C-alpha cells in the first residue's frame, strides 16, 4: 500500500465499527470493475454513517489538513460540488479548476501527465473529469496520490454508479433479484455503463435496454453481462418495460457526444419520455432515477410523485463521496 495513506485513523462522530488503522483495499477509483460485493457493502456502510455525520455538520475534522484538487475538463454541477462539499464537511480543503480544458495549462498544450505531476504536488487526492475515455487510467498511472475518476468521456463514471446502487438499495431495500430498465443514450452514457458493471455483482438481476437505435448499448457491456450470467433484454416498448421494473433509470440524449451529426441527435431525442402515462403503469414500489441533468426526458410534473427518486439520488452522491474520500485518505 502506498505510503501516502496515513496509518492513523482519525476519529469522527458516529464512526463505523471497523478496526482502527485498516487500509482501504483500493489505491484509486477508476472503473466499476474494481469493486466486489464485499467492498460495495463496506462502502455503503460507511456512507450510511456519513449521513449521520452530515446531519451533525459542521464538526467533523476527519480530513483536516488534507487538500483535494478537482480537475474538471468537462462541465459539471452535481459531481464537482458534491465532491467539494464532501471534502469540506469532513474538515478538508479544496483546490478547484472548473473548466480545465480552457482555463488551465492544457489550453497551452500541456500534456495530461504533466498536469497531473504538477497538481499532485499541491494536493493529497485528485478528482478528475475528462473528455477522453481512459484519461483517468492515465492519470492514476502517473500520480502518486489517489485519483478518482469523476467521468472520462463516454467511458465510465464509477462514483455515480456507486451512488446509483446505494440509492437502489435505500429505495427498493434490496439489490438481488431486481429488474432495472436503462433508458436513453446507452451508447454514450458512461453512467449506465458503470451501473451495468456494478449490477452484475448481484444475483438474479435482469436489465432491460430501452433506447433509440442510434444510441443502443454497446456490445462490450452486453458481452460482459452475458459472461457474468446476467439476464438482459433489448426492448423498444418503454411502457411494457416500465410495468415490470423495480427501477427505471432514465438518461438524457447527450448532444455533446454527436459532434456535427445533429441529424442523429434529433433522431434520438424525445423518443422515450417518462411522464404520468409511464408512472401509471409502474409498480407502487418502483422508482424513477436519473443521473441528471435532465432536459425533457422526464416531465416536470413527475417530480411530485414519491417514486421520483432522482433528487434523493443526487443527495446520496454526497454521502458516497464523503465515504470514498475518507476511505482513500485515512482508511477505515
């Protein structure tokens, strides 16, 4: 284990009953494949403790003296602010670059590796969002401090997947034996890719893929699910799928991933919309989730329905990211 991780476990309010000084199993958080069920359960236990810490905030000083650098080459609201809020609520400090693509030395042609070597000299942990798939892996290979992938192009978004699974567990009460519909831009959606990897860790899960033809889920995810014996099905009928599922996970059609092909974007946009007609066929216990931001793929009048879980989902991101920062920097 890298020497950067402190051997002393600092006390916090309502700490979970893990042995003092136990190190987190991972050095960096780059992709969903890194997690197994045991690690997921442990992270979720710490996240539940972080809910208590946040309610008692201010007061926690578990990360006092630590600095987190947020290096974002793509726009973000929830991910960046929740990471920064998580760090501050645990007593740490933040160095932030909101639009690194334009307002960092990357605009002058500096390589990602040189940027990472520089930034790690100023901070104890780096949270990075990048427009290129695989950029987080390159950063982690370069850095001597922990790197967290906050989204790398159409690649992955592992902390979003963690908060999504945490939300499903909190809302539905179980993770085994559930049916989940992934809807919208499945070809370019890093959130649904990472979520599919994590759902494959659980038993008797069935995943439905509902998307326009131009943005169907890619074969690598389908092949992975098949290799893990996870049942999956493609469908064009949102209403039928919604009636069967415990979770309807809607995503926006991502204009920024289409480049100059506006025609393809317009072809895909607006095909599947969650509205009261969809709610009417959903089971009472089921929930609607969305990684946000949304455009018109969930109508605003859905917000008042108790099955609309997407804002609770966003809040859960704070607890998951508080847990991850604590685990990576000071261990259990």
